C-alpha cells in the first residue's frame, strides 16, 4: 500500500484538498487532531490513534492520502511543551510513508472550534512540522497556495 501524507501548518487547506482527492475517488483518512480535540484525548492517544487509523485501511486499497500522520504529533508536542515518551517517538520513527506533501499556509488565517491558536503559534507549528519530518529523513514536497483543484492536480503529478 502506498501512503501519502498531506501536512502543513494550521489553515493550509489540507482537509479541503483531501476532500477534492476523495471526490476524485481516492481513499483518504480524516484529520486525527480534530477527533482528538473533540473527545479531549491527550497526545499519547493521538499517536496510537493515528497508527491504528493506518492499520484499519482495507487491504484492497493500494493508495491512501492521509490528513497528517503520527509524526505531526511530535511537532505539536514541541509547540505545547509536552514531552513525548521514547516508545511513542520510536513508533513515529517506524512509520514509513511514500511521500509527504507540505501545504503552504493560506494567506488568510482563520480560527474555528478546533483551531483556536493565534497565527504566531500556527506559523511555529508549520516550522516544527517541517523540522520533524526532515529529522526523520523525509524530503518534503512543497505545495504552493493555489486553487484546490490545482493543488490536487499538483499532488497527483508528484506521486511518481
């Protein structure tokens, strides 16, 4: 199974882009962070839940797009001063993805029920996400701001 991650800072259009890919028939996973926030779970649950979400993908699916991955939790932990236990760091390090797409933040930042951080924190999260994926050996594919259909086309062109 080929696994492709869409990541980036807050308000970068990940979920909307994944919606476009889903509309085109691709299998996508939801953003784990919103689920974790909704049920007030902590970071340990985030990492384990992210991994479980990957493991329950039906076997016949040969390609998935993911709204973030367990690795993103390392960046969020750094921003919010949470310590990641070594076993959870190892779980993140063991994850293997075919390609990681980093979506640049949109020019207009907005908050919602789940995304209530100020823009300065959002920018810091974006930088730390780049940092943790790079530390774990990933070469990020940067996706510029453009129309959603164009972003989806850009991503699909970069798959091979």
